[in-house]
C-alpha cells in the first residue's frame, strides 16, 4: 500500500497533501469504515495524479465510490454513461413471481445486451448526424417517448456544439446500430420498487411512494463514445509534447482548453454526449413496451414515466464561485454526477424540482439496493455541484469470477426474489453483489459530507445484464 500523507478534515473527508508536483491536494470523500479498502486500491494514486493537471482548481476530488480505472482523459471512454430512473402507477404487490419473470424476459427480448450488442434501432449514415446533433429529441421525434421525457433529462437530452465531422468514420460506423442497446460490464436495466422513504416532501415531488414499481436504466454512448475517446487520445497525447505538459499518467491526456486539439475533441465529445441520450431514451421507450406486452397493460394503466436522468463521465462548462468570485470552469465528472440544490437557476434543474433540488441517482448492485437523493448548496460550495454516481467496485472482474466460482448466481438471486437475465454467465459472475461496495456506506459518506440528501431507497425485483 502506498504511503499517502493523509490529512483528516472531518469524519467524511481526508486529503492527500500536495507533493511531488501536485498543484492541489487530492481530497477523498469516505467514512472511516470505507477508508481501508480505498487505500488498498490504486485509486487514491490516480486522484493524486489528477492533482498534477494544469488548470486544476481547489482540489482533485475523489468520491466514496472511487476505484482504480482507466483514465481516458476528459470524461473517460464511456462518454455520458448515465442513469435514468422511471416510476410507475404499479406497486410491488401488482407483480407476482410469474409477472416478474415475464417482465424481465420481455425486457431481455426488447433491449439488446452484451458486448457489441446491436439491433434495437438502426440508422443509416445520412440519419446519424441528426442523432449526434439533436440527442434525445431525435428519439422523441421518431415516436420513442414524449416531450415530458425531455423535460427531466440532464441538459434536456441535448448539448449544442456537436460536430459530426469531428469524429472518425470508424466511430460513425459503430454508431449505426447500437442505439437502444445496453452493452456489457456494469450496465444494467433494473426493475425494482421503493422500499423506504427518508424524506417525505422531495419523495412526493419526485413521485416516489413506498411500494411503487420503478425502473433504472444504466448505460452510455456504447461503441460510438468509446471510439470518439480512443480516436482522440493519440492526437491529444502528441499535443502534450507540443504544449510542454508533463503528467505522471499519460491516460490523463489533456491540452489547453482553447487549443485546436481541445476544440476538436470537445466537438466530438458532444456528439458522444448526444448519442448516449437517445440510446437511453429508446431503451426507456422499449421498457414501456415491455410493461405493456408482459403485463397486458395500457400506458395509462402502468403510468411508467421518467423521474430524472443524470449523466456520468462528462465534462461541461459551468459557472461556479471560485475564491470568492464567479467564473466559468470546465467540470470533469468522471465517475461522478451532478448534484444541484433547490433554487438553482433554470433550466439546469427542471421547474418541477426547483423547490427540492435536482434528483441524484446512486445505483447499487443487483442484489441489494439503490438510492435517490437530491442536490445541496454545500455541493456547490465544495465540489462544483457534484456527488458520487454508484456503489463502486471493490473487486476486479477477474477476482469476482474467482469468488463466484461455479456457484449459480442467477439461482441464488432468484431465491431472494430477484430475477436475473444475462447475456452470459460470465458477466453475471463478474457482477456479483460482493464485487461492489455496499452503496449504503457510499451514500452515508456523501450525505455526511453534505453533498446530497437522502430521499428514498429502491430494491431490485429483476435485472438484465450484458
């Protein structure tokens, strides 16, 4: 274990002091209980490496779901990986075991999963630029949802400035047939229910009542976003030499924000952002269709609607108060999510949530629970309006497979009332609940640090995995 020079700020914050070229401290958000596992991983060193980056302000911020991962520059490889929460008129009592199985099977049929999955909705080369410019609005215009969805998606499901000419032919090729697909790894589509409400007022505003059936969709920009990032890295890596940027990890490739290399990457990254939004929108549409076909319900009867959708792995220009004055900064939320408080200026928080704050979605693992929170003013003060984005791995995929051994994980979860369908048994073994931190501890850390406020807990009934 590296010898980190840690300073304790309070029960939920510690920081690695500046040393060896660090421009700012590296701040770790974690409880004492979580700290041992975090320090045993290489992730704190990655946080320290980020603290070397030119232009960084305040501190390098590591959320309690931190774990070792590829750097990938900007917002990482899976640009605009994100999560959408949907809620319905149904209650847990409306779904017996047979209904759960029919629903999960219908979802598995309608939402392609796995590495290289495709086929939910194919576009041709002349249509793809419309997708990359218009985002989720394009999906709604093709009858996959409504304007009510767009109202509660981060950025309303579209960012300006996307330039299809800034991405490679290979990226465009990969984007033709992956819209509406889940992918693999930690991506999932989960049917669950509200198991506990902690704060009645925001829960009521968000439409979350105890027992209500919910759905969470977690996926990103698929092969298209990966290719956008991967294709840009060689140019940016060369540019680091051009601009005399020296970093301890070449995966933190960066260039000055006004450089031609950076401007090109931002135009391409925005295409990836806008690809992920319709990807989740089409999956949400097919989730509604699965409810109708599996449960023999009309849209009015199931009432499945979007509560909110947040983005992870994203870099965005926002106005924040730094050293006592407001300025525009580029906030890199890799493995983090936005957490804006009540009363934040429109349109960043939908009007319907202005009095309670922006919803924050923190998924857990497929065997335990997930959480809904809302943003706080303290997050604006301390973390540029940011909080964590999930449970965070505590085992590598290889270690998880070794731990699972020859156990039938699907049968084990079925015994707990959770129906699981996966593209392969290997993926299910890699995603065993024990492979992840207990997300309740993660949530306690960000709530204890004042970055977000707990509203409700969700428990799974059925999950599809890639």
